[in-house]
């Protein structure tokens, strides 16, 4: 029947189907917030943790196996192995819905991808996936120490609640998207003069976080619809996206901007930290570990023998690899983390207690 519809009629028909399905998802979702796009990567060495008894050897076979697993987790079916990979990967296998439309894919192989496999679930896949797919994919991804590279979190308003895209623009002008007294960029799209098919963007993808509000019903040709969507897109560029965003989308939606928190007043906002902030925190934790664990030995050795040995120790061991806690961190982030963690040790004016002479305790010689 639907293949006899005109393109405009088909669009309206698809829109009604999506509307009904989205309403069903929103009713079950975490404060109405749903995941509308997902991409994550897994490193090749973690695939040994898969439960399959006989793991394949080639990247192409691994891609097929992982695509079958993603299809199983989401309730879809394996599609096809494409002759050419995507996103600079050598191999790609797709997953399809019941109508044979691609709703997701898995890619792998290629010297430029650092031994990773990439999983993608498109918006249509998120909408029509089996109920509970978020938890199933989360458990699978967590077991393999996956890294989210993009996730879209959406809150739909089906009858125009919260004022629509015009209210979003007003909120922007009122400073509800400001961060540290800085206002992000904004952009309009669509027919604002005529008041239809409008989209309002805040922020840029290059920063790793972008907000958009758009008239979702108009997207499907229903110009009388009041359905609009507020959506936050997180990318891993300069950010580390916790896997928990997949099963706690409302918290991370609310944590994106003050405006988003106001949309979900009953939800605790959780921010997605920048990679720089995470690196600083990791450095600070390392310094605290040194102070707590190593400092007693360093202090007493230095007070008895002087401090020159520390300089020689650093020079002699300069070629050793970074400890795991500091690997992959930018030098400027390590420096900032050090500055934060050692402020009390680097004051220009010592505290009075530190000006007093140090009376060393008598030490007993170690037994020979």
C-alpha cells in the first residue's frame, strides 16, 4: 500500500509512524530523554573478552561477528558485508531493519584506525530497536571497555510544551547557555520569517558539544504539528563521554547547559568533562598518591642525605615509560594538574611553621 503513496504522502506516513514510536519510547524513557544516535569504538585487544568460544583471526571476520552481535542486541538482522569500508576502515558490515533499510553498521581494519572497531546505530535504529536495547548495548560495551565517540540525547515535546524553538532562542539571549561567562555561538536554519521548519543551533561540533532545537513534525511535512525536539550532541573531541550516558541520558542531557537543566527540573545534571579537565584530575590523583605513599621515604632520605640525589634520580630514569595514570595526557594538562596539586608546596612565602628549624629525630642504624 505505502509504495503507491506520493513522496509527500509517504513522508507524512513515515512521520506518523515515527511519532507513535517516539511517544512510546518517551513514556518509558529516563525523564523522557532518549538516545537518538550512538557511535562507539572498541580496541582489538579487548575482543578476547567476547564470550564466543572460537574467535576469528581476520579483521573482516571480526567485523562480521560484531555486526551480528550488534544486530542481536538491538533486535535487527545482519545486512551485508560492503566491498569498501567506511571512515577509513577497511571493512564494514551493515545491520538492517525488517524493510531492508540500513539502521547501523560495524567497521574495522585499517592502519589509520589504531586497531579499533567502530559501532554505529543511526537515529532510525535507535527509534525502532528492541525495547531495552540501551542496557543490552551498555553491558556489551562496558565489558569491552568501549569508548563513546558520539551520542545524541533528545527530549521531545509533542504539543509545543516549553515554548518551542522560539523559547530556546530567548533562553540563549538570556544567557541560559553561557559557560564561565562566555556565550557559545548560535545559528538559525529554516524559515524563521514564515515560522516553519525552523532549527536553532547552539555551540559547535568542533567543541564536542552542540545543542539543537527543531520542529520535528515539520520535518515530516506536517506543518500543523507542534512537535519539536531539544537535542544535545556529544562528541569525543576534547571530551570523554561516560558509557553511563547510554543508560542515564537524562542526567547528561540536563548537564549540557543551564537551559537543558531547566527543561528537566527533577533531574540531577551531570556534566561530560573535557579531556583536559580529566587529564588535570588524573595528574592531581598521581601527585596525591606520591604524597601519601612515597613522600615519607623521600622526606627522610633527603633530610639526612640532601636533595641532589632526587635530581640525579630524575635524570637517570628520564627514559622510562610514563606510568599508566599519565599515559596519553597532554603536557600542558599535566603541568596544570601539577600546579593545582602542589599549590601549598610552592607558596612564595612559607608558613610560619615551616620557617622553624627542623629537629631531626635520632635514627637507629639498621642491623647488619
